[in-house]
């Protein structure tokens, strides 16, 4: 199968394509067209939006008219077959769902499940996405990520257009994320803002970041608001964390920089008298970080608020420490 256009045509951006990049729009509608070809057509003014020259990374809005120039005859890739998901995979996906409608699916990611694949990672959420179709034509898309060992609320978009809208909401900080963590130590002051510059550590197996030094370059600023919800003396505390930026391992490094590493987070703990200060006897050596709540503008209007229950290992630690958590609220679209 091939595609070609022999004359200038026009197309109108649909509601579902809001905020999609121009180059992605062309690759979606003309899958045989290369990125380089789209960029050249923009550079020479052959592709236009509302009659104006545009760059390939221009974001489109519903109702805008695109000028489509004659396109060369190129091979169209064969559509990928929908993978067959076994009954076990479908049931696993269904158990995770907290909320779903025609636009979004919100799941409760269990600890230990990687969001995406990597070396020696066979089972991961990205590989399960076809199980979350629930009869839809489009394969859902991940809008953001959680660390492998972090549990809680994770958002999926059910169409490419919704994915673009939600990505824009995350970029503009219109999405409010709330995490709970048990940390080792009691932060002083008990609430405030943590601002650190982060730098990636090269040569480390897997993702790893650290607080940037004076002469480090290519740093990323991480901003997190925190407050202490409860504490057990000076040994352990329950924090509410609200990241205002979305950096890799931001909360884990920020808590460690505060002098209160997250319980069970050995990679970001420090050695004190021959022991890792993030590991405490009598508590699971698992990361005690949970994405508790997500509040976001719903793509179809209004605000969607979702909460996820604590995983078993954090529930047990709460009991041991005498922390009393408020009940988990049902999904609310206001």
C-alpha cells in the first residue's frame, strides 16, 4: 500500500487533535512521511496553518486549517496487529483501574511494576497497555511515569488527542500531584519548600540523579512543597509531598537533601556507622513512597480528582507507627 497526493488539499484539526504537534499530525495521517520530509515542507512554506508559515513543532488547535501540499509516493507501513492479551493479563489490568471514561483511564500502579521496559525487564506497564483498551480502537498512552517501586495513581490517555491535552496540563503545572511518604527522621522545619538543582549521574546502571555541585552543568531545578502529617518521635515521620516540577527521582533526592531519606530507599540513603540510614530494623526494606492523589483538568471539562489506597507494606508500617490515614475518597469529577 502507498500514499501520495497530487494537488494541494486542506484539512481541519479536530477536537481530539488539540495541542498535537504539527509533525505528529502529519505522521499520524500520512504514516509513510518521514520527519525530515515534514520539516523540509515546513521550512519551504509548503505546509501552512491558517495560511501562515509554521515550524514542525507547532502545536495545533481545534478548527485550524492545514494546507497539505502534493506529497510523494511513499510506502505506508502495514498496521500493527493488536496483540492478543490472555485472560490473566486482562484481569490484572482490570484490578488496577480506579476510574475510566471515554477519555481517560486512571490506575493504581502496584509497587514493583516498572512503568516502561529496560534491561532485564520483561513485565512492565507499557507492555500491558493493550489490556486497557476495553474495546476502544486506540491503544492507551502513558501520560506520566512513576518509579518502579513507587505505588499509586497513574494516568492513561485513551486517544492521541487526549494525550496531547493532558501532556499540556502537566507542562503548565495545571495537574496537582500529592504523594505520601514515610521518611527516616523528622524534618525541621516541619513544613516548607525544598528547592534543589539535580544532575544525572553518568555510568550508573539505571536512572540515578544527585544534588548538583557548584561546577556541574546541565542541571535541572526541582521544587517540592512538603508538610509533616504525623511523626513517631524523631525517628520516623509521615510527609505529604507536592512536586511543582517533574524531575527524575525528584522526591527521593529532595527528602534525602532534607536530611530525611524515604524509608526503604537504600539508593538515596547514606552510610552512617556502617549502616544505610534509609533502612530501619523492623520495617520492610521497600520504598515507602505512594502517589496518593491526582487532581487534573478533565479533557472534556471540569476537574477530576482520584485517590489511591496505600499498598500493603505501607499500611503495615502505618499500623506499627500508629499513623491514622483518612479514608480514600471515591473518584470525583466536578
